């Protein structure tokens, strides 16, 4: 073998041993007549030393080394005279007897350090170099540990890991599918799965009552920090279960992952909150409960005082920001412009300051007495020194905007500590969402989610008002303001599934074409079943204290869905297009010179 030990392994107890290491040259420096070399592999860094009276061949090899050269180094473990407490190997060094250059390197385009001098685009182009950096090595090591914890836990609970197909039927409902042309079946296409949803339900019909898979999924959607076109799910399904069984099982999995991977104990049991309470109190179906600043409704307190903006509003609500009554007019104006951005969409912002001296100042105090404003302060438990920020409009839209403002203020005030973990189950979602634009219902989760048993009568009603009241037998796992996973108890009855398609405006012919296989399967004794899927990339990022998932994926795409390292997506040869019976209508945009 090329090495007897790794670069992160040796300690003072190994003093006197003759060892051989192999790795990359982090840096090389000369001090006096001696040459010091930092040798790195994914396990750590060990210092090598070539003394000034070494043989000429060794001195020559040491002087020729450059950054990222791959070498094999043999020598004796000795105690360092100047120890480095920042390195686990900092008490020792290797007095070299031989250097074997295994491969030379050109100068890398950025430094391979804890903090690199390379920009994001440059590091993405040379991703294989970026992956040598310790932060990414730690990120992928955490991903590996979490995957092992998942498999160990689920195996102990009787789950079987079963693979499902990547080339499936396109059933566009929600995000766009990635499609793959079929050469053997001209004019037809496969789709890459957005999730293995139908297959895991079919496995329940087939009698495999506990299934899981750490599986690649694909969605052609706009990207952001926590989205990629290809991503990984922890996909799970169970038969003969109710909601409580599913939540209990996967609380246990998350608890084990936190304990064994991070040494952290989370709440037991994990708190639960209805979707309606989450929206009313936090303006989000994935609330960050690490801090308070809950939304309060002020409609009854602020309507009818002659301020037309409030008088005409469907809903008036606000948040109490602790200790911020000292905000200047400039700061509040900046915050007002911030909420007017398209990403938030508010028309404006009203404030009430409860000053430290007990006085009250507001942007609408010419319409309200100090007593009236005091009732608003009392309603949200404001104290001296607090600032109340208020918005109005349509109820859910206003709550959502207040929720976005709440998160922004949490960020500005440092209330969202990544080392604090506050998990939450959000339950009792609406089953259906009404689209005014399309004049039809859409499934809040997906069309295989069952209504809560107590709402089945409403589900079979023909009245829109009744259908809007139906709650789904569904649940999301939320951590620190991020939805990490979601699932539901599924429809297992063919008649109920047909009813769901009817409510969603999917004709019998369309349902048969898209989902006939699962409707038919339900006719052969489908068991009651349910499950959920966690976004594994998001789990890894949050466990690592980050918001972006890219560092936890070995070879991610950028915000345009491109892999700039391998230059993908790219055109294919005309012969391939012809073989696949494809033709392109895309016209390359002209350059200014051509125009």
C-alpha cells in the first residue's frame, strides 16, 4: 500500500515509529536550512520536515514541491519542538527519509484552505478541487453519518430498502417533469420521478408493509438555496398505520440522528401545531419557533377610527419586536421599503413605539388616541422599549407577509441561532386549495392524500364551502423554519381515489390514462397505509448549521440548473437527435454584431 497511516491519525504515542504517508501538499516553506511541508488528506494534516543535512536527493525533491503535488513520504515520527494546538496532529512531525512524487500539479486557481480566496463560480467550475477543502469534507462526512443512522434505525424497525424505477410515466401535476425520449418507442417519453409516491403505495398493496429508500428525485422548477433539480429524499411508507404511528416512528428516527450525529437531545415529544394556528401565529406553514414575536390580530381594535386603510381592510395584524422602540425614522423607512419589495408584496407598514419613558409614538397617532394605541400594545404584551409593526389586507396574504417580516427581524436581531434546534410537527392542513385563476381545486399535498376521517362527509359534498373545510390527514416535519419532510395517510380505497380526481377536475379518462395502474391496484385489497419523505439534502444542511444545500451535495447545479464543471446541460449530436426522432425549434439569439 502507498501509506501506513493517514494524515490525521498520528499522535505523540506514535513517537519513534517509521511511517509512510500519502496525500497532497498543502504548503511548503523553508526556515533556515530546514524545509517544512504540510501534507493533507481527507483525515487531516501532518507536518513533514526535511533537515538541512539530509541527502541531496531528498533536499532536491523537497525543494521541487508545489501546492497540490501528490506525494508519498516516509520517515520517523518525532515530537515537535513548537507544537500546534490547532491541529490534532500538532504534537508531532515526520522527520523525512524519502519523498516520492506521485503526481505533479499546476498551480490551483484558488487556495485549498478552510477559507478559500475563490469565488462561488470559480469553485463550482473546479468542484473537484473545492471538494478537497475541509468545510466540504466535513459536510459530506456528516451526510454519510446521517445516511448510516437512517439505515440503522429503519432496519431496526423492520423497514426494507427497496429501489423504485427512475424511468416512469409523466403525470404533470405541480412541478414540471424532466422527460427522457424513448428510442425503442418513437414519439414517447419517460419522466424522471418527482418522488416514488405511486410506487411506494404499490409496494404497500404488494404486502411490503415497511419500505424505505434514500432516493434521487427530480423536479424542473426554479432554484434557490435549498432547491436543486435533482435532490435526495428519505422516502418511507408503512401499512396498517394511523397518523400517530407514523409520527411516533419518525420522531424516533430524528431523535436518534440528532443524538448520534450531533450529540444533541431534542424535544420529546416533539410539539405539534395545526396549520391554521401556524398561519395565524407565524404567517407560515413552516414556522421557526426558536423565538417568539408571534402575530397578533388587531382588527377589532383598529377598525372604525377614520383611518380608511384600516377601515377597509379584511384583516389587521402585527408583531411586537422586543427592544426596538429606539429605531430611527430612517430605519423604519428602510424597513417599510423592504416590505414593499415584490418578494414581500406589502403596501406599507404602520408602527407603534412604546418608548422607554412610557410615551407612545405611532405613524397613525393622528387617527388614534394614546388610549386606543395602548390597547394594541396590551393585546400583544408589549413592554416599554418595544416596537409594534402592523400590516393590513386580505387575511392569509397579510399573515404571510407578516411571517416574512418576522423572519427578517429574527435575522436582524440574531434570534435564529443555527446551533439551537426547535423541531415541530405541523398537522391538519387543508386538503384542497382553490384557485381563483383556474376556478378549480388543487391538492394541497398531492392527489393521494386522504381526508381526515371525521371530514369524509364534507369531502363528498358538492358545495365549495364544505370542500374548503376538509382537513387532510397530513403532517409536515419542520425544523428552524424549514420544512424538512412531509407526508400523509394515503387514500387506499378506489372509490375515494376516484372522488379525489373528480374534485380536482380530472376526468375519468384522464385519471385512467395517468393513474389507472394505481386505481386498479386498489381494487385488489389495498391496506390502510401512510408515510412521509424527508428532504435529505435539507436535513444535512440544517444539521450542519447552513441554509444552502449545495455544500452537502458532491456535484450540485448552480441557480440556472447548470453544472459548470462538466458544462451540462449541453447540445447533443444531430445523429442522436435523429435516432430519438427529435427536432429542435430553438433559435440561437443573435449577437449584437449579427443583428
